[in-house]
């Protein structure tokens, strides 16, 4: 039903009145003739008519491929053909197609996949609206296409341009459209990285042109065929792709001056990413926030002592009027043993008030906030947090929360709806809450380093200069002060908040959707409704997981 509604909405907009010629690069090698025929037919049905297909047969041994190509070229002059005398594999064949291209933009199409009829029109419209773009990419799904059977499933509603998620896996993928001049400037596809050539290209574009050159069209415009030889069924089909994928990432990190490690997950090209802290490392202030009497002293000790980050100090901010004198004395002994400092705060401040006091007392160039009762699951969490934080476009890093039973309390925040059933107004919800810690969730994103709207207070790390420039946490935003801080960093300074999947905190707190107060809603409701950064606008988080937002809602 969603697809029908969305197709009707897109049909109303129609193709743009004018726009550039788009060259479709199509490398071909021994396809099943009926699959190639379906791919080419999908081109002839495009509502955008200013396209050419640069099809390159890479010395196929089956003459059926050439017959199909010639049939289409004879019927439609927009199909332009080259037959390579020697097989060179996909990078060489696609480079030959790039040499043929006359269009301002190049789209990449695999020989057995299918485009939506308005796919090229939507990409051209995005190019016209965003003249600064170098890379434009859409959502995608998979298909079973056999005689008498056509089924689309497994849609990937992508979160939009995200440098960290692009390092973790190729979110550009299908449909990817690139400025022809940019492709030629980069030298086309790199020979030797077959199997990860598209990912390598996207990473090189990121390195040269920056994330602002990427534009996302949030529509499933590309249908990726599932069959025995396709990577849509698993990366065992192309084992060489894993080595190429690691090489592409390592080259990107080296060229960007980043000290990073990449570990591939089994049977996939998804990668765990870890950034090393800078050298010299900044002093990190561990700001422990003690709100009430029910504090676990051993948990507090673990926060202050079980941390492998060597250059650190401990700052314990306590709501002095909320604790009896005996508990204060226990804290005084603890901070003395841990060589930390106690910061009593008068009255009954909430966690954000304590965080403000701790930040004022802290000496570190980096600040990490931890609510009492929460403890890190691993000693090197701070090394991972500071490493990810110490990049020019990152304003905050955050850690996942893990409940005693092994389920996530949150993995950053996302747009959702208020109320236990997710039926109310738009607000911020704990993403992936209720997912088991071993589960990856939607396209494994709960296991990947990625950007989010915002990260919660526990485990939030930021630079002192960022905290002070933004004026810290705004008490007027209530329990959404952490989200407001992250959104101000993003909206004002272009600084992302990054969720770390390997720096978990164990917590007793079950996170629930945060109710937007008047001030927070006035600042951010438009953004949350219209164009939520790092989240597909068609998705909403509910207690049952990601759900499709009805088109037009």
C-alpha cells in the first residue's frame, strides 16, 4: 500500500521541464539474456528522455549478450555500444563506458537490475535543485524476477549522507549518479578494486569533495536482482570483494590523515570502524553526575578507575541537598581514593544542572558526562570516544545503553512519535530500544558507527571549546537538553553527533520517547518533521521498531 501511495505522489510531480543529459554506464559480461533485456527495457520506459546508455560488452563468451544489445541499439539510437576485444573485468569495462559518456552526469546500472520509470527523472530533478552536488544517490530494494513471479522486498530506506556510515558500508550503492567531470578528475574506477569499486569511488568523492557534495533522493528507485551469482544473496558470491573493500577504506583513511582500524563483519562488507585518539591526547574530564541518594558506590568507582584512557581526571558533581551527610562522606572517600574532585551543587539540580557544574570545574579539553548508576562495559570506551570525537566535523560522540537483560535502551536518538504506541506527535525516541545487543537491527546499523540526530547524556563526549561556544546545556529544554545541544552543534556549526557501537554503557534506566516541551518544539519541530538529518524521512521509530511514515504525512 505504501508503494502505491508513494508512486501516486511521485507521479503528480512529473519529470522536470529541463535538465542535463544523463549517461547510463552499463558494463556487460555474460548476462542471462532475459535479465539484460529487462534492464534495458527499464531504460526505455524512463519518463526522463534525455539519457544515453553507454553499454560495454566486456568480451562476453556468450553471443546472446551482443544480440540483445544490438537489438536495442538498432531500435533506439540512445543505446551506444562498445565491444571490448579482451575481458578486463568490471572496473576496466566501466571506465570504457565512462570514456563514451557525453552527459553531464553518469548513472551506474548493473546488467541484471531494473530502474523505476521515474528513476532518472528524480535524479535529474535533484541535480537541478542541488547544483553543488557531485554524488546523488537513491534508496533501493531487492527483487525476485522469474517467469510468473515478480516480487519486491527488503527495501533499504537510507539515512542520507553520513561520512561514518559510508565508511562502515556503501550507503550510496544503488542508484548512484555522479558528475561526469568529477569521475574523470578522479581517474574513473580503480583497477584492482573489483567488487568494491563503487564503494571506493564514493569514498574518493567524499575525500575530495566532502559530504556536502552528496545528495540523497529518499525514494526506492533501483531494484537489485537476487540470483545465485549476485551479492544481494551474500558476499560469499564474490569473496574478492572483501579484500577490495578493506583496501578502499584504508586508502581513504590514509589520504584523509586518519588513524583508523577496520574489521569486516562475517559474510558482508559491513565494517567496524575505530579511530585512534590524537597524539598528543587531550586531557579527558570524566564528569560523574550524582543526582540522588540511590547511587551505587561501586558503579561510581568503576567509572573513575576502569578506564584505559591514561590522560584523564575525575570530576564528581553531586546534588548536595539531595544526599544525606553519610552519603556525602562516602563520596568524599571515593574521590580521594580515585584522585578525583568533588563538586557539591546546592539545591536539587537535575543531571544537566550537574553537568554544567562539572564542566565549569573540569580542566580537560575533552568532557565526558556519565550519570551515576551507569557503568562502561569496557575499559577502552573513552579511547574509542575521543578517537571518534577528534575530527573536524564531529561535535559529540555517544554510547549505546545496555539494560541488565542484554537489550539496548538506546543507540542514539531518532525521530518518532510520542506515546506508548507511537501514535502521538513527532518527538525524539531512543533508536533501537528493545533490540538485543547482539542484533544489528535495520541493515545492521545498530552495530555500525553512524551519525544521529542526537546522543543521550550518559557517555556524551564533546570538546570543551564546543561546549563553551554553544553555552552548554539549555535548562529550558528540560530532559531534551542533550538533544538540543547536539542539534545546535549540527545546525549552527555543522558538527555531527556520532553513535559508537563498541563503547556501551550498562544502565538500569529504560529510555522512553522524550516529550518535546514548548521551547524545544519551537526550535526543532520543523526540522524533525520535514528533513530529519541522518534519518530517512519515510521512517519513524516506534516501540515496535522502524515503521513507514505514510507519504505526505
